[in-house]
C-alpha cells in the first residue's frame, strides 16, 4: 500500500496529540506501519501545533511535505488556512469552524482574517467544515472537539465503528470514556 499522510493541526491545549494517538492506535491495530511526529509551537501559550501521521506498508519518515497530505484535520479555521498548502491535489480537509484568536489579534495588532472558509473553498479545496465545538458541548465538554473531529474523520475510512471505539477505550481515561464515545458518535453523524 502506498503511504498515506494525515496532518492534525490546531493550537496548544486543543487535544491534537490525543487525536494523533487515537489515530495511530487504530492504524497500528489494522496492521499498518505507522509513524507519528509531533511538532509543537508555543503550545502552552495557544500557539500552532501540528502532528503528522503517516501509514502504509512501510513508512520511512514521519514528516509530511507541502502538497502531500491526503487529509488535514484542523481544530480551528486559521490553522486550516495556515496549513492548506500541505494538502495534496484531491485531498480532503476537515475543519472545525471555531475561531481561536492568536496573540496578535488578542493584543490588537491585527484582526482575525475574515471569511476563511470561503477563501479555502475558493482554492479548490475539498472542505468539510462544521461546528465541532457545539457538538463537543452537546456531548458534555468543550474539550471533546478532538474526538468529535476524529468521529468525522472516521467516515472517510473503512474501519468499523467498533474498531474506532476500541481505540478510544485504549486512549482515554475511563472516567472520560462515555463523554468521548458520545463526542465520537456526534462527529460521525455530523
């Protein structure tokens, strides 16, 4: 199998690392060679965070170059715009429509870019944008956006829902299991 590439992008504290761990776990359980690389920006201060997940018969490097990502899963609109050039022709971008203000916007040095969803679509990107934050809140916790997004991503894979749920059970603490299962189901149905 040719190597497939998935980028998970967001800002520090949104759960991108748990999402990549979950994705890596299910891919390993299906017998793929998997490489995961975490790149942290100013993650503790809300900076950009990206995780590369590569899988296939044999993967030699964890890094994804521009124009190579089969999927980009974005936790926030500005991060979707920041990383869009990494999406390959015919790739799929899944994004939460939430907007998280970066530091220059917070201090008033600039404004959050307007109409990012339309601008990304105008680039010819196959974009699946939805309000994952509202679904996470409906599941019981706004921090479950990561699992809502994994639920949405799961629709593009041939793995069964039970296989995804097994990976969730092995990735999250027991006390948060039901919340995460609900968040996953809401994302999958969105």
